[in-house]
């Protein structure tokens, strides 16, 4: 069932236009990185450390070099000689080894690269690189790391595993308010380590042309321009001599934002050998070494009055960052946008702090389709509110309703420093309650409880923070987080549209065409959208953090309006009217007060090349770099209904409803598709996915038999709906949606299961809620009674 | 991943015969299941290449084996370390010999292993059984070879 709030009749925006990219993907005509084969291309395989923590005393290349087809073996020392041993991490406060130098800091860390004539020959050669290790005791738990008994990073001046302390809000005032509160809750809530696991893993082909001195890198990149700049800064190759092409991408979810060792080693190999070098990681390499998500241990405290009015929120987090601080957070925000942790509620005061630690695990932390730590924050507050509701004896919806930020409070300054743009949380929630029949479900639950059946209803009324972002606050490597659009309208009224973002399945080729078509009255089918080529696309910061529509979408609308302004001049010339008398109405230019006298944008386009106004430059194109004045704050109310089998611990998600408010919807079908995909991932996080390590630091989820991705078989049926509260500052009122279902849904599932188990006195279980975890909790609770 | 096992073999040979056998690195290596090749380095050490199949990990592992006999001829420590396929295995086995009244010898063994890398991560669920098989078969082979010698 889908219910979409009716949008005003529009030419293009609001239409469920079929995705222009789909014929290519459905027919197997996409062009992904691994489809690209260049003449004389060699292949790179990486050697990985079997130990999570070990000194490397010797690397013997002899046998590998003698292996058939092997052309080169590259080690960390070789990269040090080329001044590429270490790279700055994206937010610039740490350095990361490209290949292990002296010490391996996590299991599967890249230790050497072998380049050979085929993928198989490279893998065989990698097996023959003889590395001598002296194992060291690993530190896997951040709470152990905190003790500083074993210092992991020899290279850093400060002899501590503590990376940073970050805090926001008022500590004393919050502590005092909590101390004075009638009712308080305190719970340690873990957002476990999980992994985006895109179906296409990461990879590149580096092609250094010795004759032109130009380096072309085809790479699975969510941010091709940033990667070009990073490559230039690190290698010293002038930026005009670097061409990054990000071809079709088979899912990114934040996994394809960082720079990985494979990219650097393939590039060095291409420079040395003078031929293209391809690196494509295996599933195991993707799961064990590339950007993971979360690993936030959050101590959540909420104070409230007896009547259930919240008084204060305090969240103290221990963050496990792995071996390097490689999270691509903006400089001012080492814990990303964790300050959104006050959620949809009007807290009089709040305080949040994060202490991050190194461990012997792969670095990363902010990937998986909504982070910048928003998913963690949304999970913490939504679980916290549920635990509080239970303690107060209130229905969790009632507690939320009486603490929502009210519609009239927007723009709302949050106690942790953000200004929420707009929202109508009550309206969104009421719609969700009506659509799912909340009261009837509660009645059904009461009857079932009498019979001892475990039925649960879980609610999440989350607020997201996306669209990074205002350049004054957000940057990557110092580059402000604006984005860009370039539009060229051809003489016949079709055109080409390019942005600095790079879609990975989101449907940009369709959505961008719809925005431009709406602004210019053109046919979206005749607007070609192209992204991912740094030689042609305007500079942008890429696609992640649900920023494409809030930022590049704004740039598209404003570039279109620049074109419209120029077109108005041409239209005036065409209609022999004064420019002031020409108005844009009903998607064409008309002369005010002269009915029937009008020209279409298509006609203007032709004139722009054949008959421009005398004082007007020929042609019809524009570029806009859009630095948004604020972030956008989509919200949603999600409701899960589950039945728990007390004998097996199995949870059946009987119903799930997502009512989203992402502002103005450009293509309802694409938005719904985005929500379906995200809910499926949220379901996986809640019930299936965790990257675990044994006591020796062995990674226990290295493939898809041990790290589960839901199939159609276990995925529940999704029901969706929406409300529309436009963003007041966005040129077309859109807010972004790609990450809402991931930020919004895990806690709805968990809240539902905890609701089912609440009669047994179970307050909280950490994700994933596997059968054995749920069963063990039930068994434990039954023993107590 | 740390694993531990123990077992016992009753060998139809005198304690002195068994002691002499387990002090010979070449003979010890020959008892490893799925041995491909071995190379005795000195009186107490031997390198061996063994075929290994743990779940989807299949290939040859190279092991360095060191014998550490204790004075008195009752106890032998065996250190086996090595690996392959991005995996590392450190195995420590201890064998205690007791002479029985019927002229046979009881060999009590204890083994512990720490396993890291691909084998531990991919083969986790079958690793315990597989490693147990390797070590118990090794001592079984000690018995079989000595039984054969006795019979022959």
C-alpha cells in the first residue's frame, strides 16, 4: 500500500517518471568498473596480514617475483621511498598507512601488492610474498583500548589510544536537570559495527600515460572530484594531469567515499610499469578492510517529569574507530552530526560527548547510508524515548506526541546547536497512526498478552539531518561542501546536465532531468544527465549523506533559473516586447496583457543559437555552485508490528509502515524505491548484521555466508506514505530522502521486539536481534521469574 | 581463535621404542596426515608441507616442527607453526608416555592451537573439528606406525 500526499499539478516535479537509467541496467548494458578492459592492462592483488597486531620484521619478494606473470611486488617501504607511505585521512587529523610499515594494525591490513598479467597470476604471486611477523597482543574492545595498556600507534606523538574528545551542549546544566528530574533512565546502547557491503566491491584502473604525463583513474568513487584533488595533493601530480572517471556504480552507501590502499598501489604500479593496472577487491577484502559503519557505544540518560515532559538528555559515547581515524567527517565535526541526538523532541537542555579510540580493527565508521553519525544518534534517542515511556507507564506514541517540537517552533534552534528548517511531526505521526490502525493494534496486543502471546509494536519518530552542507561549517579536506550543476541547452531544446555528485543507483539521471525540466518547461526525456567524469562535470563534493538533492538539486534549480533569465531576454527579443513585460507562466514566456503571445523554451533555445538578441551572447547554458544556507531536516514516523516466537526466538515482522516527510518530492516512485531499499537495509541491521571479532582479533564475518544480506525471502512487505513540509531555504523545497529509512527504521524494529518482550521485564537488547539472542533473553527472563 | 583438545593412544611397543620414534623429526613428520613433503633440518626440527582443506580454504600449508624432549624420557613438547593462504597456525602439543605392565605404552596428549587469518575467519565453524582431526590422526599414525613395526 502506498499513499502519497497529492502535489500541486506540475509539469515534471511530482511525476513518477520511469527511471531513465533502468533500460541500461535491466538489459545488462551498464558499464561498471570491472567491465572496463584496457590494452596491456595488468592486475593488482594485495597481500593481507593474518594478524590483527604484529610487527613486520621482513618481507621477502623473491619467490613472488619469480612466479609466472608477476611484473612487480610493492611494499610499504617502496611507497615510503616514493613519499606515498602515509596518506592524510579525509578530515585531516590523522595519517593512514597505505601498506603496513613496520607494523600491521588490523587483520587483513594490506601489506604488499603484486602486479601480474592476469588476476590469477597476481593472486598466485601474492601467496608467495613471504612476510615474517612477530605477533603482538591485539586490542579489540574500545573499553580495553581506553586503559592504554597496549599503545597501538607507534607513529603518533601522543602515547595513548585516545583519538579525540568532542562535546556539545551544556554539561553542568544537563547534569543538574537530570539530577532534579522526577524520572530518569540510563542505558548503554550499542550501535554495532556493520558494513555497507555494496554488491559491487571497490576497485580502480589506474592508467598513467607516459607520453602525455596524464593519469586517468577509473574508480568506484562516490566523490570523483574530491578524489582527484586528494590524488593531486598526495602525489604532487598537477590536478589538470589527473582525470578521474567514476563509471556506473553498483551501490556505494558510503563505502566508496574513502581512498583505499588498492587505489594508491595500482596508481604507483601504473606509474612504474607504464601500463594500466586494475585492482578489484574480493568480497572478503570489501568486508574486512574497507569503510565499515558505526561501533558507537552510547550511554544514554534522559530526565523527565512525572507527567512525561522531557527535561534533559545526556549521551556519552565511546567510539571505536579502528586502527586509524579515517572517518571522513568535516573538520569541525569529528563526531559528524551526532548533535542531532535530541531528535524530534524539545529538550530544554542537552549534552553530548564522544571519546574515540583506536583498536586493532579496520578503520572507518561513518559509512552505510546515513552516517555522519546520524543513524547512531537517531537510534539512541528513539530507543531512549521508548525506555522512558515504559518507565513512565506511558504509551510510547503519547510520550513522543507530548514532547515533539511544535510546527510553530520552526526554524527550531536545538540545544545541541542545529537550526531545524521545518517539520510537522504531529501531522506525520497522526497520518502513520491512522494508516496502520494503531489503536486497533494496541487492542489486539492486549488480548494476545492475556493469552501469553508476544506481539510488539515499535515506533520511531525520527528527525534526520542531511544536505551537508553550509560551507561555513562543513568541509572535506578543507574544501567547502557546496555542489554544482552545469546545464547546456542545445538548439533543438534538448540538453545535457552535469553535476558534481555521483549517483550509485539513486536515479539521478531521472531526478535531475525532472528538476531542470520543471524549471525550464522542457521534456525530461530529452535532458541527458551525466556525472562522474572530472574532465566534464563541474567540481562537486559527491554523493553521500543524502546531500545530492539538498545541494546539487539546489544548484540544478538555480542554474536553470539563470538560463531562464537569459531566455527571458531572448524571448523578449523574439516577441518584440520589453523584457519587463515578459513573464514566465505555465512553462512558457508570455507578454503580460497580450493573450496568445508566447514562446516556449524550445523556441527560445533555437533562437539562442540562430537569432539571439543583439546585446546577448549566443548559446543557452549556465553553471551554478550552490552553497546551501543550512542543512535540511527530513523526518518520518515508522511503525513496526512484530510477533515473537517465545520457543525459538524468531521474530516475524508482520507489518511495517514508513511515513516520510522529505519536503517536496521530485519523483514519488524513486523516493518510494529509495525507502524500500533503505528499510531492507535497516531490517538487516536490526536482525542480521554485525561485524564480529574473536578474542584473538579474527574477523568473523568475511563473506556472505557469515555476513548476511537480506534476500526477497526474508524481507518484509513495506507500506509507505508521506507528508510534505517543504524546506523553506531549499530552492525547490526538497530535503533529501536516501538515508531516512536507514536512520529511521532500525529502532522501530528493535522497539517492536522490546515491546513484545516487555512483559518479561526485558528493557534493552543490542542489535542484531538474532534468534539466539532473543531466545536467550527470553530464557534468562523466564529463569528469573 | 584458540582451540584445545586431548586424547590417548595405547601403543603396542615399549616406552623406549616410542620415545625413540617421537624423538625422530623425520618420523614425526611422516605421521602428519596429508603430508606432501618434509625436510629434516636437524635432530630436533623438520619442515613439512601439508595439504589442508578447511571449508573453502584449500591448499598447502608449510609448517616448521620443533621437538622439545624433556630430560627423563617421559614428556615431549611439539611445536608446530606455519600457515599459508593468508593464515597462521601455532600448535603446541605435549605428549606424556607411561609404560604399562603388559609392555605397551600409553601416550597421553594435549594440544592447543591458536589460529589466525583466512582459515580462522572463513573456516571458523569447521575449524575445531578439522584441527582436532589433524592432531588426533597424527598420534594415531604414531601408534599405527609403531604397531606396524611391532607386527613386522
